[in-house]
C-alpha cells in the first residue's frame, strides 16, 4: 500500500494579516458593526485565529485603505463614509443610491435645454437639430461628494422637468423617468470603465486632478425601445462597490 502525505507550508504573518484584513473588510462592508466600533484585538485574535501581530498588521492595512481609524481611548472605529458605499446597481438609477438612505443626498447643479450634440443625438436616436434637456447632478454621502452625473433626455419627453414639475434632488433617476415623467422603463444598457478626474470634475468632487474614478454609462429605454435618457456618472473609485449574482439555469429534462 502506498502512503501519500500532504505537506503544507505555514502561513507567514503577512499572509495571515491579509486574510484577517479581507475578513474584516467584508464585515465592515456588510455593516456588521452598527456602532462603528471594531472588536478588541484580543477578541479578533480569538475569532480570526491569528496572533496579535497579524491582527495589528491587518488593522494597519485597513487604515491604509481608509476603512478604519484608531481613536485614543476608544479603539478602532469604522470610517463613517466607508461603511455603506454608494451602489451603482441599475435599479438605483444613474446617480446611485436609494432615497430611503438618510446618509445620501443629491444636488442639482444645472438644468437646461440645449441642442443635442451629434454624439448625444445618435445615442438617443433623435435628429441632431432636436433639443434635449441636460441635467448635471451631484450625489453626496455623509456630506462628501461621491459622484457627478451628466444626463440628457429628449426634450419632447422631458419638458416637464424644465417646468419644475419633477422633484429632481430627492429621487433616483429611474424614478424621475417613471414617477416624474410617467414613462415605463423597458430596460437599460450599462458600461463601466476606469477614468481619471479632469480639472472640472476634480473641482466639483473636491479631489486632486487625476484621481481614479469609475465612469458608468447608462442608456435607458422605455416601452417600445425608444431611448429616454443617456447618462454618464463619474464616481469616486474609493467609494463604490459592485455586486452581482449568478444562477444556474434549469437543466432541460
């Protein structure tokens, strides 16, 4: 009989620290610490099966990411604006978060009617000489600017916005279309890419020029397939979490 032995190299402190860091990050993102206070080092040593040195290294890694900070006499606390990151899920609208979150607010920077550029007209499938309603809206979380959205809508659909009949600051943009304009959304198309803050965007988001951003492009179509809105939202890459699920389709009998 042949005996097989499996050898395993013990994890280094750095490897354990990274494991603990990832475990704590998941807990932080899941709002497991509603009071914002992480467990003591001794508690983390027991729950994470790690040495004190590895736990401290993990906390240092989280501090580097800006997720936690050390407060003398209190302990390690979650940085307030990181515990609940802005979601860019399509059901949240182009500007992101739900309106039932009191940590999030919107500010409309401009609303105007203008002639569509050739690029915007092509994507909205309208004549280049047609007018559009343009909206620029900033989203804040815990008072910090986290995203800036530029939105174009065909004038014939969005004229009530110019008349002040739609409450832009307080609702998500998908709700603007359905509840505010009375249109039924049939679907949307999305793209996500990395970009950097130019001087104008950096000034609005209060970040250095060149700061990494995520650029979310959204084209919303209403019943019948007609494009109703085109949006580009630039969000701080340090405040965004993308979530998705996968399911196995039922097998054929």
